[in-house]
C-alpha cells in the first residue's frame, strides 16, 4: 500500500511536465486543431498597466510606436496605477504621437487598470503588454493574423528573456518559459491554451469581461474566452522580450503571487473543470494547472512514503538517499551561487524546488483566504 502511494505521488509530481504533454501530443496527431491565419488589419488598441515603471516605460513606448502596423489603425493607452516615480511624465511626452495616458487613483492593481482602459479603448482587438515588454517590430502584424479565424478569441505569443545572467533565477526563468512555450504549442494543436504570457497577448474586445480585482487577468480572461466557445491559441511568431528576475527572492515572491491568484481564478472559473461541459478543456486545466499547483503536497507525500519504505528496504534506502541529494543540491544552488557546469546542472532542480516552495506558500495563503491585488514591479 505504502509502495503504491509512493509511486503514485511521484507520478503526480512528474505528470504535468512529462505525461500530460505526451498525451496531448498523441491526441493532437490524431485530431489536430488548426488555425486559419490570414492577412488582417483591424483597429488595435495596445493596453499597458503601469506602476512606477519610469526605468523601462520609455523603451516600451518606442517599441510600440515602431510597429510595422498602420498608424491610423493603432491606439496605445497606458493606465498608470497610482505611479509616483515620473512614469506619467514620460508617457505624456508621447502624447503627440498618439499615446494616451489614463491615471487610476488610488492604486488598485492590474485587473482594475485594464478594466478601466478597455472602457476607453476604440480597437476591436485589445493587445496587452507589460510596461517592460519589448515587442519585435512585426509582433502586432503576426498577432492580428490569428483573428482572421473566427474561432480564435484570444492569442498569446512568445516571451523571451534578453539575457541569461547565470543566476538560478535568470536561467530558471528561461528554462521554465521555454517549456511553457513548448506546452502552449501542443495545447494549441490539442484545442486551447491554458494560461498565457500576460505581457504579449490579445483578445477580441467583444469577448472582454471585467475581471475582479483580486484575480489574475492572464489566467481568468482566457478562461472566459473559452467559456464563450472561442479558442485560446499560441503563435510562436509573436515575440516580446523582457529582462528576467536576477534575484531568486523576487522570482519567489512573483511565483507566490501568481500561484495564489491562479488558485483563486480556478475557483472562480470552476465550471470549466466539469468534463461533461468540455472534456478537453477540463482535462487541460486539471493537468496543466491544478495538479501542478498541488505538486508540493505530492512531493511531501513522496518524501514521507519513501522514508517509511527506506526503513525496511535497501532499494528504497538508496532511492531516499537520491531523493534527499536532489533536494539538498537544489536548495544549495538556490541560496548559494554555483558556477560552471555544476551550476547549469543544478539550475533545474533549484528552480523546481523554489517554484514548488512558492506554490506551497500560495496554497497556505489560499486556504487562509488571503488576496494579493497589487505588487511592486520586478520585485513580486
């Protein structure tokens, strides 16, 4: 019995990363969902929610204004969420080039900022960018091609990091994002993407629904689109660059916040977890999100069951030793710099351990009823 529980726990930890992708890849090969992309030039509004982004907002403005998209079809709106560092002044300096500033006071968070901005947006397609997003010049052109397909309601692109600085946080972010983009490509072929890159995505304005301030827009909005019988898809040609968190502490806080708000989003959109409503969507949400966020519980269970088995089995004693070694090495790399080949090898276990520790804290906060609607830029 204990042996079965141990291996079940191990399988559940690995399932979102190995088994789930394999399953949807096989199904997609048998019944692939395609996207009918075509040239398309609808009116587009780029929405940027910003709080104290004076150090990066100007470059973001320049990148948006450099898009090879018809200027008469493009609108840029920045919603300043109570910024105090000169962000507003920088944005206002681009007013002559068509950039609009909306100030939200007092500070209420990204969801409230987007809800406010959408009400004043004129575009039929809403593009969401972070204040530090650096879109490639053809990003918008590639993005809108997806909306030529009437089944598509939401599209997310590729987020790349400008540099891997050798830190566990920086390299871990890059590895994690590469895996997420790989999984989104599979999910697009399977049906719909579950979870998007919030700094490089777009939605049909007609499908936008005001999001509650304590919920994560990047997760709940796509689920709303799915609930309205439209697809959420990934386009690898839509590319944006950002700097990764170089400090594990900041990355850790960000992971706690995102996980907590995603758990709240799952509860808010729980009707989509019903397989009778949409089997593929329920399967994807449970596999991609729910089981992943519950992984810390499965990890602790696996460690406990392994310990019990090790008391009477040489084989499981060896497995337990390897178990502890992996965790110890990951913890060491997370707290102390490890360079060279060893550092590269330890990046994945270190980032995996840190991420799941963040998930555990998020689970505790969720059970306690805590909420996080606002945060500091690049500090979680």
